C-alpha cells in the first residue's frame, strides 16, 4: 500500500526537472577547496565529542546510485558521521550521505552553504539536487549547493520494506475496502509492511524522526564551517526546517520554506488538508478544460467505481486497479504542465484503456520499465510513523469517511481510510501529535504559499508563519498552480526569494505575487 498523497516535492521532481540537463557550476574534475576548515560555531555543539565536531569531510567524485547515474561535473560526495541515538552522542554512529557543488562565484561573494531538502519524507537529496542545479543557478553564485539523504533514506542507511514482487502484488489491495474481506486484507497488508520495515531498519527504526534529522542538520552546519544554517526546504522539508528553527533558533540564518506543511495538523488534519488541496487542484484542472467541477468530479468518481468492479487492461499486460487509477489522477496534479497528460489519460481510460493512467501511477510509485521500485515510500512511512502519535483505529477511520467524502468526492475515501491504514499496527510508537516549530529569537524565516498547491494546501503557509512566531515567520503568497512556487514561472516569487537568500532582504509579511 502506498500513501496516495505525501508531503513531497519528490513526486513532482521528474516533472519539474525534465527540461534540465547538465550540471551547475564548473565542469572541472577537481573541487575548488575540499579542505576548508570549519568556522567557530555556536555553543550548541559543545556537548558533542570531538570525533563528531572535528571530523573532516572527504569530498570525492560522486558514484552512481541505485536510481541514477553519477552526476559528473563538479558535484562531490562525502559521508558525515552522526550519532545513531542523539541521546547517546558518544555511542554508535551512522553515516549520512552528502552531495555538494561549491559556489560558482568569487570567494569574496560566497555566503556559505545552502542546504536543500526536497520533501517526502524519504526523498534523496543526493539524487535530486544535481538535476535541479540549473533552477538554482542564481543562488549558486553565492552558495555552495548542498543536500543529503536523511537517515533511513537511500544511501544513508536506507530502508527497503518489500521487494519488487511484493510491492507489485500489494498494488492489487483495495485501499478503499467495500467488504469485510477487503477491509481485513487492507489492514493485514498494512501490518505486514510495518513488519518488513522493522526487519530492514532494525534499531534504526526508533531513530529516524524529523527531530533526529534536524539535529543531524546542525552538526552538518558545524562541520561544513557555517556559523548559521542557510536552508531551502520544500514540502515536508518545510516541516523539517520549522523543527530545526525550534531546536536551534540562534543558529537560524536564511531559511526558505516553500510548499508549506501545516504544523498545527495531526494525522487526520493532514489527511483532510490534502483531500481538500487535491480536490481544489482537480477542480481548477476541470475548469481549465471547460468542464463543470462538480460534474467533472462525479465523472471521475464513476470511472473509478467502474474500475473497482473491473480493472482496465493495459498494453503492459498489467491491470489498472482503482488505487492505481487514483494515483494516476493524483500525479499530474502536482504540476500544471502535466494537466494535458491527465486529459489524455482520462480520455483513454473512458475508452477502456488504462495504459496512460498506469504510466502516471508508475511515475508516482517510482517504478521503472523493468519493474523495479524505488524506496521513497518505504522511508517516508518509517519516518512519518515515528513522528506521528495520532493513530486512528479502523472504526474511527470509518466514522470519518462521510466527512472526507464531503471534502472530496474523488479523493476522500482513500485519504480517510489511509488515516488508519498508514501506520496500522506499527512496530514503534509515534512521538508527537503535531510538530513544534515555534522559534522565538530566530532570524526572519520566509514562508512561501501557493494558492493552488494540491499536496500542501495554501492555508498551511499562514499557520507555519504564525507558529514560528511574531517577527520570525514572514509569508509570501503566489497565486499559482502546482506543488511549490520557486522556479515555477513567477518572476515575482523568484526575485523575492533570491533577494532574501542572496542579500538578506526580507519582504513585507503578506506580500502577494499574482
């Protein structure tokens, strides 16, 4: 079972970078300065052993990963040692995979490192930063571009809970069960997934929380030689940035949070937000095609019900199930540029061919042409189920379904059931009801909300700005479509963000980009 919508920019990354090629910065084989000594850092690291705080990163040419070729150019990779258990900093360590391209401008222009998290949780920064390089060319002139695989992700002790065959088999599980037998299968599949994660992750299972990763980030800041943390967080990366600001307010430099997760929402609240956000995006899409949103939504509901009764054939020989069809509708809503592909896929499905919707679902589920699946969803589930304390029971989820259906006739059922299924019978307890992001005393944090964002609805941006605190959270609004604002076609957004990150210019709270 895969969560139908996650707080992630990763799902949209292939859409956003499809037109990008090459690498950013210099094309030489050697980095400009691998031996830069750490600067004196704030006192937050004084309780850590010198084996951590004084470590030197060995930057080398990046190797190919399980999901992509080596980036080439001037990208360099290294491994940072961090404590497995942050309550025992002198104990066992694990390795965190980093990637960096040093600033392309002159040394006197350089501000420091700019860390990126692309969302998920579970997205690989090592894989995703290089293709985004051209998007961040303006920022690269003054910053080293840096990202990493958070603990439990990809090259940083990545978790794989199922093999490829098991994942494909699970795609036939009905995630909106209509009978007691389907309900039993749904929750058994959820419990089995958790057991597979526990077997893969072992003792790491209890140490992959957002708080753990935020502490990793501060050690990363110190070892990279930065007095302050400069950061660009997208989607789930905004929650991570907010948690960092709460834990280390004095170390906050220039933090940019784009496509903002609502920090006041728990498990059910997030699911309602996403049901609302995707329904809103779908209706915007339907309007763009000249359809009445209510009639168009009902047409899709009818199609999904037909597929539930009789899955559609595809040219690959695999069947398009209701869940895969719904995923195929979700994926193109992450980017307005993919709306024409959604139109084509829906028209084909109406004619009895599920091939195009299945291709969209495979893109979301990280499935390649050979049938191999990525592990983003595995890591995401391990991290989010450790974070989230709220665990609705199956009975509570069923009681919520009428409200979810009212919010979204298309996505409500799936997201309602998901509140109970996602962390059902999970091997470890969740840590908190909602994320704590208050950051009194921190420098201003720029929070960017997009009115048409499907996965992290616009309302979350104001709530994040308010929770960060007066004088800290500063909101910028973009009246646009898609998941995320920067690099999506708004000169107003891009210039405002660049002014903030490059020159420290903070816009007025509430600024709107049409």
